[in-house]
C-alpha cells in the first residue's frame, strides 16, 4: 500500500468522537444537541484544512455537509454519506461493558465504545482521508461532498435528516454520480482448509419496509348470543392464511452471484463439494428457504405482530385489527404486497391497508465507475478479498438519496473478524486498531480514482 495514513490522528479523533454522546431519540427534545456541537468541535480541531478549504454547512438540527469543489463543474459530484448518531446504551447493560461505552478507550488492540462499528469509525475515516489529501495538495477535478445526518438509527422517521439533506441537494439541482454509505464491509472468512478468503460485501440493494393493518368490522352485541365467527375469528383465519402462504423463496440473481464467488474461493478439497453444490443449485433453494435468516434474502417477509379485539371478555368485538410488518424484495412494491395479502386472505370482510413504509430502492448497477473503484481498491488493499454485491437487510440512510442518484453503494472498508462486524448496537462494540490504516487509505484511493 502506497497511501500515507496518519493512524495516530485517526485513532485519537475517533476516540474523542466516541466520547460525544450523540444518541438520537424519536422525541427530539430528548436529544442532547450539545453533544453534536461537541462532535463538530472535535472535527474543527482535528481537521483544520477541511474547515479552511471546504464549504461547511449545517443542515437541519445538526446535519454536517462539506463541499470540496472540483475544477470541472461539468462532472457530477460524488457523495460520501454517513450518520453521526448512535443507538442508546440500555442502563441495565452499562455494567456489562469491558470499557465504558463512551470512553473511547484504546486498549488490547481495540478502540472501544458505542459507534465504533456503527458508524463513527467510517465517518471519521472519511474526514481523515480528505484532510490527508488536502495536506498532500490533492486537487479533485470532480466535486466531493460529505453529508452526515444525525438520526439514522430511528429508521422509520419522517424527520430523517437524510430526507432533509437529500431534498436540499435536489432543490439545488444536484445529481450525484454516486453515493457511498455504510452497510457492507470486509468480514474475514478464514476456516483452515475450507476458505481463506475475505468477502468485500458491497450493498447494491436494500429491502423495502411496510406496515399493514388488517381490519374486520362486525355488528357487535352480547356474547351470550354469538355469531358463528366473531370479528376476531374472521381475523384469526386471515392471519392463518397469510402464515400458510408466505412468499416463495427464490434464488435471486444476486444470491447466485454470491454463491458463484463463494464456491470459486473455496480451498481444495472443499472446492469439489462447492462445485457439486453449484451443480445441485436447484436443491439449494428449498434448503436455504427453510432457514429464516437465509430466506429473508430470498423473499418478501411478512410477520403479524400486533392484534386487538373487544375491550372486554363478555362483549362481542365491533372491530378487530392486526398489524403486520413486511420487508419487501427489490423489484416488488408496497402495492403488489397489498394485492398479494388480499389474494391469500380471500375474504372481503378483511380490509387491508398500508399504514406506512417505503418501496425498496432500485438495485444499483455493478458496471459503474464507482462500483469498479470499490472492487479494484478492495482487491488491492485486502489481498485475499472477493468483492460480492449484496442486498442489505437493515434500512440505511442511502435509500433517501435515490432522488439524487441512481448509484447507491453501501460499504464500510473495515477488514475485521465476523464477530466484531456483528457488534453494532451491542455490548462491547469495538473496532480493531489493525483495520484502521487500510480503511482510511480506502477512502483516499476512492476519492482519487473517481475525482
Ligand atoms: Zn449505522
């Protein structure tokens, strides 16, 4: 690797950023905005060139936006996005942490604290890379924009900073070449004799999300003279029909692509097994489809989670409702899921309505300069990695940016063991010190390649 990285400054800055308790709350009056200001101060002190050479804006309550003007205004800018907020640490789990969750302690090969994986590590790496490029006198031809929101963790929130920021960009007539957000990563897959590869997992698609309410109305009356089916009974049958008619799990082109890459990277003699599995692919569909975690990559999921009926045991329900959550596969829409529900329920007395959600973002292409840059740089930095386009399960801020770009990629270039990767929102969230130099180098190389 030929990129200079100021690892010491990166670690010190990340440590200070983790010490800012930028926890987001649905009730914004509970959010401590002073902590976000503190975070901005940390950036001001650590990154003087960014603050003197780039245009800085605060959008909304604490959205941080920097514009690094390129020399060629005809080129569409690239966007590096992220969120400054973190999820809370439940009071009762405080004592379980090896280091205080807001200490930013550096110990035993790790930097500890809430946000070390999701996603202060990524946000600080973006800032660090730009400051270093400025120190090196780099001049981009294409404009680079950094856009950090402040409430990504609240998921289904109308007041999402990302919506506000993306709309602001749209109003200005800005269209991005591409948007790079968190979502994927470079987990280490090392099983001796089986696989010696790392996967550079790049999110190119994201499931949609929708809540539906099922409602049955009835005349009510006294429960000493009940009808054959009460509103609750009719609703119960509808729920059973839904559960018995889940969407069929499909081998999507994406899943096939992932399996191809995985099979190719297996060591001999496991590779023979891989080849065999590859040929027996039609058999994989029902096997994977039976595993909930795998099936969720292969179909729209549906889960009935709330029900209500009569308020009293001896009163017939006049109305019964059930509320369910669905996660929608790319290529489908909320409207299609609604029709599917009506079809399987097969009962006009059950009203189906969507009470909130968003369609899946369209899948981003993999033959674009931005995806190719991610692939090439990852292959160079993470010697043993295979780049795999994938579908992100959780909702990220990236989806809100589809109004200003066709190319949304979700990738955090941290090469870490899978158990560290999975520590987001968990106790003892921490990042390996070893992964940091390459992560910063990734963003330097990404900016240089595309601008
Ligand atoms: Zn996140």
